[in-house]
């Protein structure tokens, strides 16, 4: 993946994705493949298709008719068909939004971020050498913690269980949907834009009612909102509008990256070390 291009504009990265790059993501990015498979297995599709990286082949539900199984359909042909017929709608779906969050977390979490938790890592890992080994394999650790639908589901539950993080990811997802709608309003002609503008207005109202109203059970912590107000121009209208929501989405992502992501990694390090020890034992027995 072109990480710089993705981090700069995830929407443009997906919407401008060429068929060749789509093939690469399907075969080399297990996270993308997992989210795309999830989308292609939604009940709205009569023919469900999923790619298995392990088996290097596509799985069909319902299965191919017996009389057609003798015909070997090349993977590239199926991927071309998926790129033309499923990917455009996937790129505008909630599954794609969660993939973007997953990829943003993995692409922007660095050794610098984790270095702030060096003492906790030493306490868990048991030695400085073990900590250094973990830092050197940060990409594998990030994949272990965030690389796919079920792993991101575990992270969502972890954030949800915390006092101040309960609705952060749900807010980020709704704000991402609003951002996509706003971009579509600009890009489409007047006739389509009128409908999109109305949908954008309704979604913004829903976000305001759901996350900013203090009596709502989904209300975000007040310090998060005050932080955005403090960052904005004092002359601007603090009515929790579109610009406010977009800035809050950026702040929420930073909070996730700098606070919840490292802590979630720390909770998983023991499992990572146990898995490494188990693999080492297996290798030793083979020797």
C-alpha cells in the first residue's frame, strides 16, 4: 500500500484505486481482503464471493453448480469482475470506513508512540532485549492486534469498555460517513447534489442529537468537545456544525492512536509472547 497517499486522503486512495492495485490489495493486504470479503458476503448479494489468502482461491456461496466445476475460472478474472461490480459500492460502505480506520491505525502507529510505554513493556516482556525485539517487529504486532474484521472488533470492544472511550469509534464512523457525503455533494452535478445535500443535513442533525446532546446516552465526554472549541477561532460559530464535527473526528483519531492503541497493544503483548514461545518450542522439536 502507498501509505503516504492513503494517510493524505483515504477516500481518494480508494476511489482512484486501479484494477492492478486492487489485485495487489486483495493478495497482499489481509486486512483489506478481510473487509472486502465481509462486504461481498452480505445477504444483499445472491452470489457471495470471498477470497482465501491461505488457499489462494475464491470461495462461492452458493457453490458453483457441479457441471461448471470442471471449468477452472482464473483468479484474475474473478478479481476483475469484483473490481467492476462490487468494489465501487464497497468503497462507499461502512465496511470500507472501518477498513480505513484499521489502516490509519496500523500506518500511523510507530515505535515513537510505543516508546512512551517502554517501562510497561519491560515489565510485561521481562527484559530490555525482549522489549527491543517487540519494537523491531512492530508491524507484525500491529497486524496481530488490528489486522482484520475480528481483530478490530476486539479493539472496538476494548475502547467501548473504557469510561471515556465508549462511543468514540461509533462517532468516528458516523463522522466518516458525513465526510464522504460532503465530498460527494461537491463532486456530483446539481440534480444529484440536492439529494446528497439533504442526506448530509439529516446525518449531521443525527450526529448532533446523538453525540453532542448532554442527555443522550451516546454523548461524548465534554472535555473532547471543549478541546475542539478551544482550537477553533473564537469568532467562529460554536453550534457543533460540520467543521466542528470534522475537527472532532481528527481529534478522536489522535486520541485512539496515542492512548487506546498503545494500551490495547500492551494487553495483547503477553499473548504475542506466548505465541512466539509456542512457535519456538515447535521449531525446537522439529530440530
